[in-house]
């Protein structure tokens, strides 16, 4: 019995969070280990379902997983990378899209449905959701690697009204009708902005943002974030993630979170507890809200 | 951190219950110690608010508390009892109604609002909610003690649509326009039936229904319940409660629960855990559902 | 037959008023003799029901009646008054609230329902309707006597949409969760402002506002009203009523009326005839509308 | 002042009628003197507007007036009559339709609007409202005189939802696309049936239905009505009116009324007073309702 | 089979137009030969029905036809004309209204319904659609000839929502409650403005607007139009039509068209093909859109 | 100009079809050559967009194309066939799903959007659309080849309400959470039944159903169809198609069509012309409707 009493007390501890986020949209970029490890997959999917049931509106944007590389390998395709981005030729893009939309997306949708949620998968093609344009780095075309030109969220809004959980593959469509592979963090950020989400959460395979002494920064404002980039504290793959967060906040998202997807129930821990597990970023102007 | 992980796991354990009862109405008779002890009051109110937030529709029917007796005493009024029911003269009824509607009801409404819910108090007068008729026991009139003649739930339905928690005082109005004091269990049962609730929960000051060896019966069907009454295992104040439950089930309520209001979070323990804490009654025909 | 023809002609005379006020909200402070005399009670209730049926939205705010004093007397409680306001200790407030909410409010609701309307009683607690703060007079606390801090009219709006007549007891709730007794005229004025009512009607036990020669003033603007207060023509209990009306007009109520509740059908006479029976107050800027 | 008090009392006397008919549809055949005399025209129009404002849904079907005869005369057209019905050739029908739809209908619409209502005129052509077929009497075609084949009330329902008063000219359209002149009583009866009206009122130029001793029958059931036809008490133009009423009641209209349109405010007198002024017909089965 | 394939290809050619005008309102002034010739009548009516089915909202305003003159002649009435406008005395107006509303309007409604559409006829009287005022030319009253004072489009909007095609007779009602005959082009222009129509189409009996060399101008902007009036290229009856179009564009109508109603399917040819058949007028500021 | 007049006449010829199918759902199985040839692809997509714009609700179910075989070949996978059905092992199913959902489905969605429609792609996974079960032929499991167990059309209904065109890949999900490849004809038939479609159209690479003398049968009822199967006239791949049609008709689809997808605009030719181009099947009981 004692166990049950503890359980019920715990339920009550989450009430303030439920109340705070009731009816609000939270966009989650899902990727990395959390998409590979079976236990983490289940814990992520359960977090999403729970959030939906208690009245929040989670929207999932997923990245590519190791399956893309595997499939390209099986097909004997090799890729060149520029600045960490795959230079995607038309044939490669076909494979990327097939794996993202036809395999990874459907696996996530299937898992959510299997555990009791109601998900619908979307690519940026569906309902004209993601308009893309060619990505150029230092003037060089990345082939079919693109960036977000515009978001038309009407298909997501319809699904939310019907109580479905949207799961989105980061593929956009250009004016030429061709599809482009877009960085999933960027897609998540732009969709969060267009849906006026209160939170953008990026699942990563690191603990969060670290300071010079390699300690986790649990919260920081925009100014501090810019400082970390400037003074070189943040480097490598962290920089585009920070820029993505800065951009989302500039476009009206309330808070962004870079969290450790290798921790079970990372999303719920970040959203429903005081401690949080990663790094939260917030606007300058306001005094920092108590987390 | 470990504590938080436990917490989140606990949240997930309640998901099956949230899903099962999503959008359903649960009528709770609130009375006894749970209305007196400060800790129990808060724990009850928090349970109700939590249920509302995660998508259930709790409806509270409260009984009278010691305040009625106190007030009658202060006013020097004495009451005669027949079969456990106060023979209520017109003057006494005035005091009863004032305390029920003007004090106890408002205290509950106030507590719910104070802890973050949105409650509206109702007496049976409001919107013609409870039609009453004179109660007669063995042909003797009980004065202004009445029984339910009819329920018009439209005012409750309006409040539920607007996301308020209805809190109901067990006072009905007769064809003569006069008010009658009605047993709160009976009112809860009739309201549960008229709202097609899935659960009727009676908070009591005992552990639940006991068998001949004084062990708690955690679940029983209608036939077994009738047996307990017939063979004298159930006696005293338990008999009207059992009859009230039998009647509610007959009128379409899915399950009824007699639980121990002296346990903190009794309502949530009964609704959101496998163990439950009291006695559940269910229809004969169906195989017993797994709790 | 002639009688019937007269009757039908009379009906037609009220058409212009019905048209003018169709779908509009009228807040009526109900108090004084009209709440005591049986004939006047019935005539008031019938006026309210008729207005509702022909398409207006009456909202009733009632004061306390002699029942509060009686009950305090029965309980041997004595009250101190400062500036006409009862210094209300916690015990007294309990009695005041019980009588206001549990007795007077329910009597009015009961009468309206009995004569064919559909009323729902509310205290300021219900749905967070009236937020109160402590009233201080010359720095002295009046105990549980409060004033309106804020109105949240959503519960009234829900009831109006469902075609109920709201009947409101002048009790507010403070940030501390405690209840405060508030002057009913003030409550009526603030509710009229928050509902953007076209009329605020105060029922009194006098003929209306009198000029220096003790003649009834049937209509006056804001400037004239201020003059009456300044030059001492208005005095005593009339001053807070006039201030209440001035405040309501400032907050957007179109017209306010101080009328004689001792006259049968006073409300309908004021609203549905050219003559009116009391004193109407209107904004300065506009030319006086023809009544 | 006394006059005003009388007035208000009168208003209250009509409340039971307002309540009884609230939201219900009443179809009125408007014709005869009430369409000619200026005072009667205004009194009729005011009755209709008042009914609309207090929540009833009047629907007007008008007949032809002397204007048809005048116009035919001006044009030098002569008509043959069979069984009281004008044998209408194509040219005559053109004139009939023009006068009914382009003159009489618009006059009524104009009067209602002028006195503060909101009317829209319809012929049976509009929205396919009235399907007609050729009327044959003893096998002889009456030319363009028709009878109702079907009613499609959707255009009326749209106007009622938008709070307009529909005013209908008794012209129907055949399968051949040609227009037919139909008896207005018949049209009113069929429209009342298709709208499930609670009342059908036929304005006439007589006092109502008389018994053998020429005394007004103020109420009678279906059986008695059939008797009056059978035994010859009813004769001439009264017979089709009685048949029309019998038919409407058979098709579900609650009550029908044959009243004297020469009396000012005849409609309101019949609907809003106990006395009534004409003859009411009701179903057999039920005990006669108290008027 | 080839024929069918051609047919289907043709269907596809109209898709861009369907898409462009989907859900938009187009007001068409219907008059002249197109109202007289049987083939043209049918072709016009079919065009309107087709537009309605593929998602456009056509609104028809018709003029008077030869029937007015015929009827006046039959009745021996003679009319005086000033500046091309009939000086309409009260008797003449009666005839004009009867023919417009009771004959011409109903014929159009009947034809639309006969060929499978769902039309409802309106005069400016219905629902207070067209408020008129006396027309004066050089200070001289034109009798009952009026001009538009105001449009209240609520009755049209209700009919559009219910998927009816509104057909409007150009008769307005003055403050005095009397009806006025108004030029149908003007009525069409004002209704187009009040409905925020994207197109106003005037059917005429000429090819369109001609330049100095008598060649058809297929498109021109506001400045060029003003020039044509100023330099005398446009003259006679064309001038009020051009002014009407200029006025409509000034009030927000996107484009206006003066087209040749003597061509079968003139309306559809203008709306659904690149070529168009008459003269289109558009705003100055914008670059000319490709037709 | 003549060309335009022809065009407009053609438009009018399609009106009766537009009217007949307005607001109705038509399910089209898209496959074969029409999915391969660039011209045919465009003509199909344009047909679908046009139907949507003129008020019909097309729903597309596509089959697999040569891309599946190509991809399997590239990956060095070989398949065994039983009764024409690929025995699909888990690895093969992964490839099948990726190509169907991630490539073919998105190509169709992309084409529709490119040419001006608004499509959303779905697999049977999305929103729990298609529940599958293992397909067994003569007791032998076909691996991941499945058949439809149940359809949950709520996600389609939401998309139709929001005016999107649903494009569905024939992949279902089993109770085990695994995906199954299902014959697209069967999926189309079941979806047509669950949506109460009026038409099911199967695009094939043959002319339609042929009689013994190899002449095209343009229409036949259920009895005749059964005869063709029994007497061997129909054989091979035609038999499952006929059975699929018979089943759809039994479940309430009004008509089914087997048409030649190699003809440009085959769908529109079948739906919008008298001739049709393939074989239509209809219920026995009714007299054959005139096509």
C-alpha cells in the first residue's frame, strides 16, 4: 500500500507542470541514441503519449538514423561531406527520403500507436508542410541538401484538432517540385516557431551545454549563449544547435532545451520536474522564470 | 536525479488509468472524516483537481458535516431521529440548508479554487437540478427530510462543458417550492445515474465492506452483495449504502466503490491503482473485469 | 372582449422597449423592502422572468436582508459599525455568508424557478467570480468586510448562454482564500461594468434622487450628479449609491437607475415605460437620449 | 402612473402565452379585409412583429386581394369561375402572379420592415419552396389553378435561423416549370404541416365557425368538425377552410384557428388571451386542452 | 471516343480559372437581348449554374425588359423621359415593380431552378437589402426613380451560406417606406462593392468599349477609362456604364467587365477563357494582371 | 473565338456529372502504366485535382510500381511467388514499405501538390487506418503479405473535411505491430466500403472486362459478373479484381469500374462522359441506371 501512496503523491507533484503546459504545443526533435536503443525508444514514445493524454500537444520531428547509412552502404553508394553535411545527389536523396519517410517515420508512428497513442506521419511534402530551398555553403551547392524556406502548418493544425500526434520527417519540397533533405534540428525550430510552441526540445547524445570547466549549464539566457559561441566555449556540432535555439527564441518560442536523449524519460524529466536534465535557454529581457 | 526518474516512471504507471477514464464522469460522495481533517480535506481536493486536469470529469456531492449539529446546538435546536434520519421541522431545515449550501458547499468550492481548480457550487434548487418529494418511513413523515423525485442535469452539463468542477449540496426542491434535506449518498447515486457516470464513489469512515470474518472484500458482484444483506453480514449504516450502490448499478452506472476516506488520497488510490483501497461492486452478467 | 383589446394594445406599447433592449444585459441590485414584502417579492421575480422571456438578459445581485440580523441575534452576536459598515469578525462573517448564500440567495432562486424561470445561484466564490480585498476606512480594517478587487465573469457568461438567470450573493474571495462581505451595490456596479451591461438598476426604499426642494429628479447627467454630491443636496446613504452609479458609467455602463423598490413592478415600470419611476443617470457627452 | 402599472400588469398576463409558444412556429394565412383596411393592416403587421420579438416564429402566407381583380379589369380580362375557383388561363396567370408576388407580397414585406420587423418575401418558386400540380375539379382542368404537390421548406428554415419573417405568395411551380395559382389557405396548411407548426391561423371576414343556432363555436374537436360538414351546418366557403384545417391537424399541426380578421389585433387576441376570438380546432384523442 | 477526349482536355483548361475564382463572389448585371432571346436566356442561366457548382458565388441583378413597356402600353400609360431615365409617377412605379419583381425576377428564378440550380429571388425590399433615395437630375425630381442610398447585404449572405443563387430586382425602398426604381447597373455595382466581389460583369447589347477607330478595347486601366470619357471617345449610354465600373473599382471590386450579352455563354467566355469577349477594367496601381 | 465557344459548351456538358457526384467520395486504385508513363501520370493527377475542385472527394490508393522490383534487385533480393503473390520475408517487407511509403506515395503527393492540388500521403499505419492480418493461401503463410482486417477511416475523414486529397499506400499494421503488404485493389475496395463511397475505380492495363468474343462489356450486374467467373470467361488476374468489385458492391459501394489506365484522362472519361471507357458493375436488384 505504501508504494501506492508514494505513487499518488508523485502524481500530485506533476500537477503544477500539467497545469502550466495545458493545451500548449511542444516540438521535440527526436534523434540520436534515443532512436536506436530499444529501451530508450519505448521510454521516449511513452513520454510523448503521456504528454498528449494530460493535455499537452507534442509534435515530433525526427532525424535520420543509422538506417540511412546502412541502406546507402547496401546499395554501394558513397557520400561526400562538406561542413558535416552530406552532399546529396539525386540518387542518394531518393534513398534518404525512402528511409526517412518510409522506414524511420513509420517506425515511430507504429510505436506510438502500438503503445496506445494515435500518431500520423508526415513528410514536408504532405499538405505543402515544408517549402525548401537549396542549401549553399560558401557558395557551393550541397545538391539535394536544403534549408527551410517556409512552413505551412495547416495540416498539423488539423491533426492536432483531431487529437493525433504529428510525426514529421525532415524532407522539404522546392519550387521545382523536388525534395530536399533538411537538418532535423532546423525543421523542428521552424515548425516550433510557426506553431507558436512554448517549448522546443532537442534530444542529443550529450549531457547538454557545458561551460569552460565542462560543467553542465542548466539554464542560460540569449546573451550568455551568444557569449559561449563567441568565446569558443561552444564548438563543433553544438554551434548549429545553439543557433537553431537562438533563432527559435527570436521567432517567439518561449524556451528551448538541449537535453540528453541517452537518459530514460529524458523528455518528461525535463518538462515535468524542477531539476530538468539538460540546458534550457530563455529570452534576455525577462527575469529568468523559476524552473 | 534517481528520485526524479522514479517519479517519471510512476507517472507512466498511471497512463493506463488516464486512458481508460478519459472524458468520463465520476461522481464522488464526499463526507465523514475526509471533510473534517485538514490534511484529508487537502488531499481530497487535490485528487479532484488532478482528475479534472488529466481529462476525467469529477462531480462532487457532499454531505453535512459536524457544522450542522454545532449550529443547531448554538441555536438551541434539538432533533428527533427515526431510523437514523433526522426528523427535520421547517426551522431546522432552514438551518440545515444554510449550513449545507452557505457554509460547507462554499468551503469545498473555495478549497478547490484555492488549490488551482475551477469549481462552481450548486444546490438542488439551482437550475431545477434536484426535484424532491417528502420521505416517509413506515408511513410517518420525516418533515422536511426528502428523497430524490427527479434529476435535471442540464446545469451540470453546462458547467462540465465550460470545464468547471460541480460541487453539489444535497438539498432538493418539492413541487410546493419548499426545500428538502436528502441523504447525500442517495443524491450522489441518482446524479451518477442521470449523468451516465462510469463510477460512483462513496467516501466513508470504514475500510469498506467486510465479510463474515471481518476481512475486506475488495470486489463483489450484485448477487454477492444481495447475499451479504440477506444473511446479515452487512448491517447498520452499511445497508443503505449497499442499496444505493445496487440502485446506481441498476440504473446504468458501471461500477460503484465504497472506500475509506480516512486514507490520504483515497480517491486517487481507488481510481488510479490496481490495488484499490475499498470495495468495488459490479454487475452480475459480465465476467469480473480485471481491476 | 374590450379588456382583451386593451391588453393587446398594451403589449404593443412595450414593443419599442423590447426591441431596444433585445439581447442586452441589465444588472439589478435587489434589496430592501422588495426583498421582504411577499407581494413585492413576487412582482420583482415576475418582472425578471418576463424580461428574460422577451429576450433581455437580467442578472440579479442581492443584498442581505433582515435575516442576517435575526440570525446574529439568535446566536447572541453583536456587531460594531463604522461609517455604516459592519465590522465583520470571522465568526460573524460565517453567519453572514451562510445566510446570504444558503438562505437569501436560494430563496430568490427558488422563487424564480417556482414562477417559471430558470435561475442558478452564485456566490463570488463560484468559478472565481468575485475577487475581494480587505476594505479599509481611514486606515482601519473592517475585518471581513471587503471590496471588489476583480470580476471574472466567465461563469455568468456560460449560464447566460444556457438561458439561465444568474442570481449573485455579494460575497468575494481574497487571495488568502477567505471570504469577504461586500456591499451589494458595489458588486452590482462592478459586474455590470465587466459584462458591459446597458443598464444598472439599484432597487432602494426611497423614491429616487431628490433635488433641493425634495422633488424627484427623473434624469440627470454625470456633471449634475457630481454637483448634487458637492453641494450637499445628496447626503447619507445616497452618496455611496451615486458614487457607485458614477463609477459604473465611467466603466462603460450606458445608464444607471436608482428606483423605488416599494412600488410593485418597479423594474418593469422603469425599463418598459416612458415615465420611469426613479432617477436615471447618463453620460455627459451625449445629448440626453429620449427616455 | 396608474396607467403604467396597469400596463405592466398586462404584460405579465401575457407571460404564460409567451412561455408556451417560445421558439415555436405559427403559420398565418393573411387575407380578406385585414389586407385592405389601413388600420387592420397595421394592427396585423404589428402583431406579427411583436410575436417575432418575444420569441415565436410567425410565417405569413397571403392571399390575393382586390388588386388582382382591379388589374385584370384594367387589362380588360374576364375570368370564368368553376366551384368558386378562377379558371386561370396563361395570360391571366401572368397578371395574377405579378400582382401577388410583385405587389401584394412586397407591400406586406414593406410594411413589416417599416414598422421595425425584418421580413423577406418568397413565392413558391424561390428555393423550390412550393411544387404544384394542375388542379382538376370533376375532371375539368382549371388552367393554371393548381394545388400543392410538395413543400421544400429549406429556404424558410434558413430565413428563420437568420431571424427574418418569411412572407409567402401562394404561387407554386409545376414539373413543367410553369407557375400555378394555389388557394392560400391550402398553401398555409401545407406549409404549417411541413414546418411542424404548432398553430395554423386562418384570417377570414367572418366571426368564426357557427353552430346551427348561429352562435360562435369557440373550440371543437375533429369529430365535431366532421359532423358540422356532414349535417350541413357548415356550408359554402367554410367547407374548404374546415377541410384545410382537418388536413393540417392530420399532418401534425397541433391546433388550427379560424378567426375574424376584421377585429383589430385578431391574431394576438387569439394567441395571447384566454378568450380567443374565433374557432379553434384540435385533435380528437386528447382531452381538450384548456385554452 | 476522340470527342470525349477533347472534352476532357477542355475541362482541364478551365481548372486554372476554377481555382482562381474558387469561393469568390461575382456580381452579374443581366439585361438586354440576353433576357429576351430564348437561346441566350438558357445559355446565361446555364453559365450561372455551372459557376455555382464549381465553387464560385454568382449574384444576379437583372434589369427591366420589354415587358415593362408592354404592360404600361396595355394599361394605356405613357412615360416622359429625362436624360434617358423614365420619370416614374406612383402609378407607373406600381406597374414597374410588379413586372420587375412579380414577372421578370420570377422568370429568372424559375429558369435557374428548372435547369438544376437553386435560386431565390429578392427585391431591394427584402431584408432591407436596398435603401433608396429620390434621384434628382439637374434639381428635377424623377418621381419614383431613385438611386442607392445604402446596401444591407445580410439577406444575400444568408442565402449564399445556404448555397442558393440570389437573383435581385433593382427596386429600393426609401425612408418613407415607398419603393423606387433604380438603374440595374448601379444596383449591381453597389452590391458588388458591399459584398467585396472580385468581379462585376455588365451584360450589354454591344461588343464592349471601342477605341477611336471603333476597335474593341479588351482591357484598360482606370486612367485610360477616364481619358475615354473626357475626350469623347465614349459617349451616350456607355458613359454611365463606365462611371458605374469606375465607382465599383474605387469601392474595392477587383475587376469590372462590360461584355456582349448577345454572344452565347458570354459570361463563361469572359470568366473562364484567356481571350475574354468584352472590355475589362482594372485598377491603375497594379501592373495589368495577365487575363 | 469558335474554339472558346466549343470549350464553354463542353464545360456545360459536364455539369450533369458534377451535379450527380457533388460532395460524394470516389475511391480510385491507381496503378500500372498510369503510374509509369509521364504523360499518363500527369493526366491522372490533373483528373484528380479537377474532381476535387468541382466538389467531388477523390481518395487515391496506389499500388507498387516497378520501383519495388528495381530496389529489390539492386539489393540482390529474390522473391518467391505463390498464386501471383510475393512471399514477403521481413527484409523484403522493409524494402517494399520504404519504396511504397517513402517513394511512390510521396511522388504522387508531390505531383498533386505541384499541379495545384493539396494532397496528404498516408500509410495504413497512420492514425491506425488499416489493420492487417497475415494472408494465408491454402494454409500456407505468405510471410508479411497480409489482408485487410479492419479500416479506421477517421484520419481520412479529417483530411477530407480540411479539403486535402488523401493518397494511401497499401500497407497495414497487424496486432503484433508489424507491417504487412496488402494488395492495393483490396485496400481500395475496403476503404471505399468504409467511406460509403459511390464509386470504386480500378485502373488497369487492359481495356476492361471482355466477353467470350473478346468484346468489351461496358456494364454488367452482379449476376452476370458471377457468371463470367463461373464459366471461365474471366480468368487470371481479372478474377481477383472482379471479386474485389463484387465485395465492394456487397458492402454498399454504388458502382465499381474496371478501366484502362493506359488511356489519357481515363478517370475523367469514365466519370464525366456518357460513354465511359471500361466496364461498370452494379447491383442486381435495381434496374440498370442509365449511364
